[in-house]
C-alpha cells in the first residue's frame, strides 16, 4: 500500500508544494486587499453609458453603413459573399418553407419533406431511424410549427453544405500535412473557444442583419468540427495500410481515394454529425440577428416570459436535433451493419431502395401539385395544448413550490453568488488582474500568466470591466458546481458499468440540445434572474464534464485498482488516493470544457436576467446607439474565454497530458 500511495502521490494534483502555497497566498492577499480597497477603482459603467471606444465602434458602424454600396471591398467582396449565401438560403427556403418560383407555397410541401426525410434516413441509416424521422417531422407539424421548423432546417442545411464544402477539404489537407495541421490547430482552438454569441455582432457589421448573416455566422461556427474531425480521421488510418498501398505503386491521389477516405469514412460521417449539431445550435441563437425559424419564436417568448410558447418551440428544436443526430449517427455505422448481415442483405437492398425512391418521388409530386399535401393540416393543434400544459405546470409550480424554488434560489444567491460577485466587482481592477496573472502563472506557467495579463488589460480597454467581472463571477460559481457534480457522477460512472449504461444515453441526449432550450424550464421555475442563467449553465455544461471524468476514471489501469484493493484500501481510499489522482489530466480537461460551456451559457442567459456582458450584447442588437458597447462586450467575452482556456490547457499539460479534442 505504501508503494501504491507513493505512486499516487507522484501523479497527484499539480498544485503541489510551493504552487499550492502561492495560490493560497494570492487568494488571502486578495481578500485582505479587497477589504481595504472595496469599491475603489472598479471601473463601473452605467447601462446607457458609453466609453470613447464604444463611440468609435458606433462611428465605424455608421461609416460602414454609409459606404456599403460604394466601397470596393464591400461591392466586390462582402456584398458578393452575402448575395451568394443569401441566394443559397433563399433557394432552399423556396424548396421547403417559403413561397417561391411563382407559387404561393413552397415547391415541396409537407408530405414530400416527410417522405424525403424518411427515405434518406432509411437509405443512409436504417428502418428504425427512418420511422423516428417520419414521426419527428410529423410531430413538428402537429405542434403548429411546420413553417418555423422548415425555416430552421433550411438555414441549417445551407450552413452545413457550405461548412462541409470548406471543412472536409481543409481537414483532408490538415490530415495529410503536418505543417497545415500545426497552422490550423491554434485557429480552430480559438474559434471553438469563443461562445457562439460573439460571432453575431461583427458579422452584422459586414453582412447586415438577416438570414445571410445568420447563415455565415453558422458556417463559421460549424466549420471547425468538420475540419478537426476529418483531419483526425485521416491521421487515424493505420500507417501499415498506407505503406502497403504505396508499396503497390499507388499514387498519392489513389492512396487518398482508395485507402485513406474509405478507411476514415465512419469518423468523417461523425464529423458531419457534429457539424450539423453545431449548425442547428447556432441557427437558433442567430435569431438574435433576424434569422427566421424556431429560434425567433423562442426568443420572442423569452422576452415576454411566455413559458408555454417557449416550451413548445424549444421542444420542436429538441425533436429536430434528436432526429438529425440519430440519422447521421446511424449513417456512420450502416456500412458495418451491412457487412455483418452479408450479401443477402445487400442483394435485397437495391430493389427496396428503388421502390422507396419511387414512392418518395410520388409523395414529392403530390406535395408539389395539391394543397392538402403542401400545407400541413391544422385540424390537430398539439402546440396549443403543449403550451397550455406548460403554462399550467408553471402556474402550479409557482403556487405550490414557490417556497422551495425561491428558497433554493435565495440560498445559493446569498451564500455563493453574491459574495463572489462582491469580491470580483468590488475589488480594484488592478488587484483582480494581478490575482489572475499570479494564478495563471502558478497553474500554467509564464505563458499562461502573460496571457492572463494581456487579456485582463484588453478587458479594461473595452470599458466593461465590471460587467466582465459579473459574468466571471456567475461562470466561476457555475463551474465549481459543475465540477462537483462531475466528480460525483463521473466517478460513479467510471466505477460502475451499469451506471454508465444508464446515465450515458441521457448525457448524450442532453448534449444534442441547443443552449436556448435549457433556459425554458428554469425560467418557469426561478423567473428571470441571475440564478436562472447559472442553473441553465450548470445543466448545459454537466454532461461533457461528467463524461470526461468518467472516461478518465475508467482509464485507470485495473491492475492498480486491484493492487490497492488487495492492500486493504477502502472504496473511499481507492477513489481519493488512486483513481482521482491518476485521472488528474482528465479532471483538468473537464475544468477546461466546463468553463467554456458555462461561459457560453451564462452569456446566453443575458436573455433571462443574467445581465452583464450577455445583456450588453443583446442590447447592442436591439438598440442602435449601443451597438459599439455590444461589440465591445463580445470582445470581452472572447477575452475571458481565451484566458481561461489557455490557463486550463496549460495546467492540463503540466498535469502530464495535453487536452485531446473538444
């Protein structure tokens, strides 16, 4: 047991010895100096106040608007991109959601869309996901949200097509070239660090508000997964297979198309899945810049605190996300299933696909010709019933559980949120910046400390230091709770195969849902407050954190656990002295991902009372005179994300293993 304990000690937390004392000393000094300087040099800024930087952003925005149709850069670059993307989006909308081509209805009505969805799901997946797709799309219509759902699907489809057109070739290039991979990796890290919210304001500057800007924002957000996963797939092909192809005289092109791509097909399809999920998530958020679809319905409902309508629309987003996720996931494994079933299955598949294609074509023709097959019938309106039920449940909850929900909200707010926010917002800016630099240096080395210094200085320059500290306080509180939850559930899953089988599907389903959806139930429970955004952030970030920790605990060699058990260690000792210390790199990675997810959701929580930077961004969209402030808030969000991403990744490297993927 002594040898085992010594081994665990060598892999214990990176905060050892002097580093642990340095962090503790920095925190103690911070609290003492806060008590002395409380309320001084906090750089507070009123809601309607603007700094010179904000005014310069406003002036730049006005200048861009005045010269949009005369400046060559806009005439021959930005405007052309917008026209191409707008044309693609409008074309797809004309096919399935909006009147077009001289018709008062879309070219393909509901019956045709359902038939195509079912046929494609069966052709690329299996009969089970085909039934799921058909049922899911019909349910969207029964909710009374067919047109909104099709608008969302149209924008998602347009963005995914462009993302894959860019992402897969770049991913292949990065998979084949070490130099390209080294160049792209930091760019992709930076892009995936930024919360989706912050893409919107800069893009409206160049591409205006509307579906085109929403699609471009979605493309930018959804392309990194396609690049990263495709590159990983190409690099994951066994070197022996590549060498065998080359030894037989295959050229590079032949090796790519005959060996690398076929052997990485499944992983690339999983990359398509992640691209679709990212695109759907971003399309709903892009409703803030006038993207049509379900996201706009959710935002309007959140703004008016209409829980019933928000719940019905959020449920539609969840249904669409589940359908798209299951179909693309099934497509990634279909080839293996077909091989296992043998030639008989393949022989029957072609005539079945032909017959299904004919039936689908008939349904498309009917939906193009007849009104009953084009416009979804409104005889059954499940949406109103769902909204009324959600409102009833909300009313009952507020009437009967108000004491519990308000007590929980007030307890957490009083004991955690308020003290930490007071510490961050009441401390002088130079004191908080110094603490961040010290902690960054101790955890991640001098580069992380330098990053903290630069990011802190730039946040001061945005003029939104106090709002940034308010956002940081909410994010840190949520992250601490997420990590506590992640350790408890993750250790349970890592130690119990049964718990993993039961809990992991729930976590997988939760990761499919776009951020907006998480706000709705907690808005019903806790009203529009900071606490609502924090709880939504906890639930949003918990799945990825739990899964990373569970995988880390499971990766501990069984022989080590058996040795500890044989030495007489209790379950608690095995967990705290062996499994958690030996999975410390996973814990650090979980902290990294938890922080990024939490920050992303806390910012979105500006729609339901979280205030601070999220509110500043939203206000910048809705009030022209605050556009510059909203743009600065987006920059501050990026700086917070970059700072903590760099610190936690550097800490993970110090823990013995760099973070792998996102």
